[in-house]
């Protein structure tokens, strides 16, 4: 009766579609539903069409994040509307939460569930099936003459939610070899984040709220994965896994001796304040790499971003130094090309800073994004972007245009303040850096190729000559080696 669709987001198929499993969990025992995953099924349009006919599907829910997933969501929703006009189409996830009006103005989307959809989706189906007042469903937006937005959803504690119905999927194809281990699974252990960084969709949606699952539940789930699927590594997809030191410690303590390799996302200032005992426990528990938002070398830019907490450029330098001791790899993400009046100078300073990080801790992995604005009304950074002429598309179909797809991937944003030379500097530096120091997380890159790349990238890196690295572009095409950000978040 209900189809939940994860449109194609990545060629890397090792991602259990957790968003849909968590929506499915609330439907268990009440409504029949199927989950379709475009990352695994490359002909999802045919599968969906067949399913709608054979199982009399009346509702199709899409999970939508920007990028290729948005693209396929639009195409599939249009197709359903044309061929099965009575089927109701419901969008949920980050994109419709932040662009609700644009989404609902499209004739092929009927409802948007904003924020966490666990309770609202089921209430919506109840209302449509047995009757009920739509205006009482929290987090729901819909069309009733004009577009209506119901009250915001209260933060739902994940500890109060039912376990994920993993049996709904064939889990085996989602378990894969990564830098962390031979059988890696993805897991989500908390919701939101306590901070309000101006470029971040999580801040825009959760408004500085965070709740984590109890360490016991996380550890039990992982042990279940180990027992049933021989899993030996975990990627935590939380926005800020390490928010609570106590939770981190307890979780790590519980999995010591289980032989897991694991990875999660953190803030540099939070981790710098962690006790040495916690760091030791992290090391013992198999934590191999931690992803940090370093963002910028400039305190002014960090202020403009509203990075908050006690994070400064020096925090990151101290942290990467400290992590050498514990042999945990820092993976540092940067958001370059912000709307300041000194873009080129900022970039040059950022490059200098990244080089310094690599000097302090050569194991550091560097992930470079170009700032692409997030629809965050209360953010100074978003206002600065608007005052420099940035505007989101007003029609959903416009997001299909190639420039908006590149924008979504944070590769070539539609940002008026970034000139060609700014973008070229970012890309060229990234290319040289990735050759000089190829990411360790790319398992396909053999030792020989790694050494060859290093050799080719070295002279440029050492001489600081980043312009026109054509030979490295050829190598990249030849070896198809991974830039750390390609499967990033
Ligand atoms: C896993 C992941 C991916 C995977 C793909 C997953 C997939 N669907 O196949 C990969 C790595 C490929 C990926 C890529 C990208 N991602 Co991504 N990704 C995530 C991540 C880390 C976890 C998502 C998840 O599973 N969460 C767990 C579930 C339980 O939570 P949830 O998804 O929020 O779902 C809840 C609600 O949103 C809602 N909901 C969600 N879907 C639906 C559907 C319906 C019908 C309903 C009713 C409700 C509903 O209810 C759910 C339960 O409460 C999130 C950050 C995060 N921690 O959430 C970023 C995140 C969603 N990604 C983001 C981005 C920007 C990207 C990229 C576009 C950019 C990039 N270069 O990284 C790319 C490109 C995407 C593409 N190729 O289309 C941003 C979105 C920002 C925005 N402006 O909207 C996020 C928030 C990261 C961030 N901190 O900025 N991503
Ligand atoms: S700390 Fe990270 S997850 Fe939290 S609001 Fe800032 S960028 Fe987003």
C-alpha cells in the first residue's frame, strides 16, 4: 500500500537507507510497505511502476537530499503523477524541509513532512485512510487552497523509537570493505547538533537541539550486526557523534575487544577538551579516523559562519598534533570560498593553513568543499550570500539545471562572489594535494599508483605551483582515484 523510495544518491552502494527504515519502523504492524533503493536498483522507475500496479500502492514517500537524489526524485514523482494520478506523493528529508514552498508549488508533490518524519508520516496516512484533521499533524505542510505549514515537530528522542526493521531489506549488499574494515556497516546514533553553523542544513533544521541514543543500545545493535552479518567496522553517520563525552566513553568501553574499526564526525573544540582517558578508550575501541569541520583558517570567517563553541584555527592545529599520539587519523573538512570581501586572500591563507596541518600531522586527510549556501534564514552567512546576489531557484524543475546540480555537490556553486580564478585555485590546489598525498581511504589505489601520484604531485606541492595541473588531471582520469569528498557528506 505504501512505497518508500530512496532515489539514487551514490554509486557507492554500502549505505543502508536509514531514513526510510526509520519511517518504516513506525508503520510496522499497521500498514504494509515496501522500500525501494535507487542506489542498488538502477532501474528503479520500472520497479516502482510494477510495484504500484501489483501491490495497489496508494502512497509513495521519497527521501530527498540535494544533488542527484533530488534529480531522480523530481523525475520519478513526475512520472507517477502522469501515469497514476490518484497516488499521493509525499516528500521528506533535508531538501523538502528547507525548501518546502518550492517543493509544494510543484504539481507532482502533494505533501511535505518537515524534520523528523517518524510520527508525522504515520499520522498523515491515518488521516488520509480513516479521516482526521490534517492541520493537527505536526511537521506537515500541504496544499489547501494556499500552502499550509503546521506547527514544527518537537524533537523526538531516538531512544523512544522502535528498532529499525532491518529484515525489510536484504542487508548483505550494503556491507562492504572500507578503510575501517572488511565488512562495514553505516549506523546513525543521534539526532541534530547543539550548534548553529550558518552553512549547515542540520543547524537550519534542528536549531541547536541534539539527543543521542543510549550507548548500550548502540553497542547491542553493533554486536547484533557482528553476529548476524559478520560486521567488523562501522561508519557513524551522525552529524556530531561525539557531542557527549560520557556517551562516547561508555560506548567505546562497551565495544572494546569486539574488534571493530570505526569512524564518526566531531567538532575540534569538543574533542580537544576530551580527557586523556577517553582518548585512550577511543583508541582501544578501534576508532580509526574522526571527521572534523575545520572549515577555515580565518577567525573572521569562523565568526561569520557562527562556528560557535571555543573553536579557533589554533584549536585544529593543537588537535591534529594531539591525535598523532593516539594514532587516530584526523579527517578535516574545509568550507572555502565564503562571501567575504577578500575571497582570493582568504583562499591563499587557507591553503597555507592546510599545508601547515599536513606538516604537523602528515596523516591528516583533507576534504575541501566550496561554500554552497543552505536555506537558513537566521544565519549571517546566508544573509551575506543574499546581499552578494545569491538566490535559490523558485521552481522545483529549475533544480534539474546542470549549474544547480553542481552547486548541490558543493563543487561549483552558483555563487556570484566566486570568480573563475577563485574556483580554479580551489580545484587546482585540491588536485595537487590529492596527488601529493592520496587519501588512505581509497582502497582501489595500489601502492605503486600511490607512489607514482606522490612523485608527480611532489614538485608542484613543494614549489607551490598549482596552476594548470594537466598531468595530474590525466592521472586522475586514468586511475580514477578517489578524492576524499566524493562520497562525503
Ligand atoms: C548518508 C548520507 C549521505 C549518503 C547517501 C544516503 C542515501 N540516501 O542514499 C551519501 C554519502 C551518498 C550522501 C551524499 C551527499 N549528501 Co548526504 N548525508 C548523509 C547523512 C550523513 C546521513 C543520512 C541518514 O541516513 N540519516 C539518518 C536518518 C534516520 O535521518 P534523516 O535522513 O534525517 O531522516 C529523518 C528526516 O530527515 C525525515 N525523513 C527523511 N527522509 C524522509 C522521507 C519521508 C517520506 C519522510 C516522511 C520523512 C523523511 O525523517 C527521518 C526520520 O526522522 C546526512 C547527515 C545526517 N546525519 O543526517 C547527510 C546529509 C543529508 N547530506 C547532505 C549533503 C549536502 C549531501 C551531498 C548533496 C553533498 C556532498 N557533497 O556531500 C551529497 C550528494 C547527494 C547525492 N549524491 O544525491 C546534507 C544535506 C544538506 C541540505 N542542504 O539539504 C546532510 C544533512 C549533511 C550535512 N550535515 O550537511 N549523503
Ligand atoms: S557543528 Fe557540524 S553538524 Fe553541528 S551545526 Fe556546525 S557544521 Fe553542523
